C-alpha cells in the first residue's frame, strides 16, 4: 500500500476526516481529534479505503466515491486482469492515474 501519514487535528464538527494526495504518491490523512477514539478509527478506515480504491485518480462524482468508501460496490476497474484495458471516466482521470503510476515507478512520463 502507498504511504499514508495520519494526523489528529481539530476539524470543524461536521468534518470527520480528509485525505490529500502528495506529489510523491503518498497521502496525508487528517482525522478530527474531536471524535471519540472509536469514531476516529472508523474514519481512518474510511479514508484508507479512498486510497486503496484510488479515488484520487478518478473523475467520478464525490457522492459515488463516498458511497464506495462506505462499502457500496462501484463498477470501476483500475487494475484489470492482464490483457484487458482499464476504463476511465475522462482523459483527466487517465492523466492523473498515469502521473501517479509514473511517480510510483520512478519514471518520467515525458520520456515515454
């Protein structure tokens, strides 16, 4: 799994957690310190599902990604079986995915 740096910070009451991608492919995960320890753990798991499901490289409505992070099945394949092609909702989503993939592999996208 990609590196994720978790921080407990006081956030507005209605914000339980926020995850931000970094240029190096890692993520900063901010969890509301005002939540109970049990709710902090649930929120962390929710935010990590966003990372595992690669929501930061999809061009989908936020509502759909939130539902998927809460456990709802979403028909999006980013790592299909060999010999098949992944589908992206837009060229922007594909470009973001390629950029992160190249960063993770230490490749320069412009040289490909």
